C-alpha cells in the first residue's frame, strides 16, 4: 500500500510521518484490498488546544473510506481516524 502524506502550512517531521505510516499500514490486517491512502494534516486557527486535524482517505477495491478527526495532537487525531476507519472496514465486510 502506498501512503501520501500532505501537511498544510507546516512541515511534518520524520517521527510524525513514521507514526502515521505505521498506524495506517496496520489497517491492511483488516482489509487486504487497500490500494493507497491519502492523509492530510491541518492546523486550524482556533482558540482551544484541539486545533490539529487529520483527514485520512483510503482507496480500496470496493470504494473509498474517509475519516476526519480533530484533537490536541496529530498523533491522537490520527489514532481516532484510524479507529474510525477500522470500524468502517468492519461494517463494509
């Protein structure tokens, strides 16, 4: 599976990119038909601390799956989005 990560208005460090790739690649355990994934990381101008947004779109042989989560850190947002995608994969089986 190929993974494309885009960070909007900031540069993601290698540690964050590696973390995201590990988490998204674990989804192949639940669905073998994942072709590739597109991940967009954004910073929202908000007054609270939960201003990090992670959007993950999985392209599968059965169609596309999408999850968008917002949290205090990109790691937490990615964790939530991956969990939401795992639930979507289970429902689509």
